[in-house]
C-alpha cells in the first residue's frame, strides 16, 4: 500500500529522520509514537504530500490515495453541515449529476432516435457503477458518521460556521472518514472527542477497509485500534508488531538488551584500544597493532536511546479536612432558559477520586465550576470543614499571562517561602536552562498545560478540582500526573476523556446527563459493566461488546423504559445497601480498635504487676493473674482476627 524508501528530512541542517525505509500493508492500523518533536506529524504530512522530504521517495500502490487530518486549525463556513459531509463523495456526486442529465435526455429523446440506445447503455453502465460504489447508501452513511461523532440530527442543516473549534475538527474528521482514502492519516483524532465519540471511532477504524496511520496520546484508543507500533526515535523508525501496552514492555526489554550489548562492546573496545596504546611503537607488534586498528574501524557502535524526558512531581501534603468535603443540596444551574443542572444532590467525601462523565454539553464543566464556586440559581453549596481548594479549569492554560516568562508566571503566585524552590518545580515540569525565560505566549499547548499544573504545587490543598488536566500532555506526562494524583492524600474531582486515565484514578463515577446525576461507586470498568447491565444504548459503549436488555431478558420494546427504570432503582438500592454495610463495617472497625487498645493496655498493666518482686509469693494471686493474662491474650488474638477480616 505504501513504501518509504531512504526518506530523510532536515530542518536548518539538523536531521529529523535519516534514510527511513518503511512499508505499510493494506488494512494495517499503525500508531506512530515518540517524544514531542520527534517528527511524527512531519512524517505524516510528507506521506500526505503536504510537505517535502529532503531526500528519498514515497511509493503508493497503483491508484492509492492518502488523506490527512491535522491536530487543529481547520475551520469550515458558509456550508450546511450535511452538505459539507456530502461533499466528501465528489466522484459519486458527479456520477449522480450525470445520471440525472442522462435521464432527462432519455425523457426528451424519441425511442427511435439513433442516439437513444447509446445513451441508454451509458445510463445502465453508470447506474451499476453508482450502485456498486455505494451511491444509493451514501446519505445513510453520512447519517451514521455524523451521529457517531456526536452531531444531533437537528445540527445537520446548521451552517458549519456556527460550530466551535472542537466541533470544527469533528466536521473535518467526518468528511475525511466519508472520503474513505486508501491510507488514512490521523493526527490526534481523539483530542476533541468525548468518550462516546471515541468509542464509536474505535469501532469504525477497527472495521476500516483501508490502512490507518495515527498519532494519539490516548493509550486506551491505541490499544483498541492498533496492532502495530512504529516508534519515531533517534532519526529513524523502529517497528513493534503488537499493541501499545505490549510495546512498552518490548521496548524496555530491547533497551535493556541494548545497554548490556553496549556494555560488552565498550569493554571489548577498551581492551583493543589499550592493546593499541601499549604496543603501538613496538616493531615486533606492528602487524598485530595494525590488525587491531582495522578491527576497531569495522566495529559498528551500538547507540543507546536517549532517556525520555518526563515531568516528575508530587502534590504537597494535603491539610486535614472534614469527612464531607463538598455538598450540593437541590442545586439548580441555568443559562437563560436552558437548565443544565436541575435540583441535584451531591456529597463528596474525603479521599474520594470522583470522575465526572457524560457526553459533550451534558454539564460536566458546569458542575465542576459550581463545585469551584461559580454562581447558581437555586439550592445550596456547602464546603466542608477546613477545605482548601485548587481548581484547574478546562482553559486554565489560557488564563496564564502570555506576556510573562514561565519563571515570572510562577513567581507572581508563589508564597515567599516557595520562591527558592521555583527552579526545582519548573525543572520537574521540563522547564530547564533558558526555557524558564520563554514567554508564555510562545509556549506550545503542552508546555502551557505543564506550567498551569506546576502552579498547583505552590500551595498545599486538600481538594483538587481538575477539568481536562490531560489536554495536550503526552503519554508519559499523563502517566506521571496519574501517579501523582494516585499518591495525593486529599480529594480529587476531575473530568477527563482519557479512559485509561479515568480507569486508573477514579473510585467513583458520576454520570451527568439530562440535568441530573447518577452515581456509580467503583472504577470506570465497573461503570461500563453497570451501564451494560442497564441496557443503556445511549451510553456510547460499543454495541458489539455489550448485550442489549432485550438480548438478556425477553421483553417487548414497550416494556423497556419501565425495565430500565427498575434497573436504575435496583442499582441505586444496591449502592445504598453497600454504603450502609461499609458504614457499619467502619463503625465496627473503630469499636474493635478501641477494644484492642484497652486490652493491650490492661495486658501491659498486668504484666507490670506480675513483674514486681514477690508477686508470686501469694500462690492464689499468681494463679489468678496467670489465668487473667491468658484470657486477655486470647481476647486480643480474636480481636485482631476480626480486625484483619474487616480491613481486608
């Protein structure tokens, strides 16, 4: 399908990649990975014909075409959404127009005309081509793609210029998917998609008939879609025929093997060089020395991959807070006549990691802003005892002062005692050397996000509210942020469309939908299982992986709403029962710990008495004390057994 031959690309004399030879087969789905700046996007632009290589050539299979979706920057106006999507079928639309023209000609032309049979034959051939290439199903396909990417049917006849930047990228993605190029090049296709649209795109790409090359910072997405990883590293490409998760293991094994091979090679080279130094000027060893010199010149030196730069940080220790960190009672939030949150009740407890999920526009960011202190129309917002909050908004990077340097931006908000630590904090977020003096306005999206995260380390807090903190972060930086949040001893409420990140952090999922919220006490996998059990086809979970209600229980369509309501009610009852049992367990744990402390204290007191000189002169007293000591130790052993059982 695609062959790169000796491909090189330089920027101002600095090589980005050198003499790459690489082959892509039909139907393969490949993830390009590597550090930011390694050349992934540049390589895709060269393949798409949007940029030129310094040397080498690109060969496609006969008639094959490639199409490229950039990360951002595409804006469409003055065209209705449906018509814009339909424009992807350029050749089919031309055939449709010709068919209409031929039909009109046949209507006007007499049957005995010399040209009638010729036009009729052309009409039949063209109609068959049109049918074979999907001309009669293209509108259904447009509807499938637009719906899958999150567009409601009432959006289809809106002007594209009315849609925001994220939706503009969805329009571009829809048009590209409908074109069905032989090689589909996608640069961060999930950046502007919610979880539902990501799930749909996964299923679409897994059944895509052509080849796919993509760059993504969504680990879960790559694991689901790609069966081959191509790492752009050290000016070349290394292939791994496996999933992304397996690639991480194989790469580490490969690098470890390279390090060991280099160590052995370095030892041999050092021995050879030492021999040359010792005997260079001895005539009787001249031939041996020359032989070793030639041998050394032929050695192909092993190159070790440079260590990947990673952000490294830990959030400050969280001050103690009350058990209930934040509570909403009957809270309503509206924008004009549109009610986003309708009389919701919510209590967030100390130590919870709460993920807010739901489709775009459901109200996740609105709920987050209300938790952070934004105004609302009715109800109560009650902050818990000694709650110290830090809020990372979805556009937090844009709140930074673009005229300040990275150092000045951090210094402006730093308490006096933190000033000596600012360089260390900036260094942990990869701002080193002269980087700290760069203006915020010239930083990349990822650098701004890292700087905004760095500001959260300036003051200790015990409640972190984070709306899309992983935006623009690469895979390795996401992993470090995930580790830092896992070890944070406060409470976290967050929004993220990265399913690996959500599943790795959340212990409670809150689904925001239709003005209300629904709680799921567990991780993201548990949430998916519960949604599957409810038969909720609108949850964005792939139907191929999840049985519908009707496939599990024999019911009529009219019974489904009542059944779903009953399932939700049963789910809430189960969650309440589990909460009551957990409260009961925690209460009993507290009682046992008090009994353990009392028993251990009594044993210590008794042992002190028994250790007094002459205590056992009174035989009866000594025997009673011994029996009492044995009884107390038996009780203590039972208490510890119950404590371990409840704690487990």
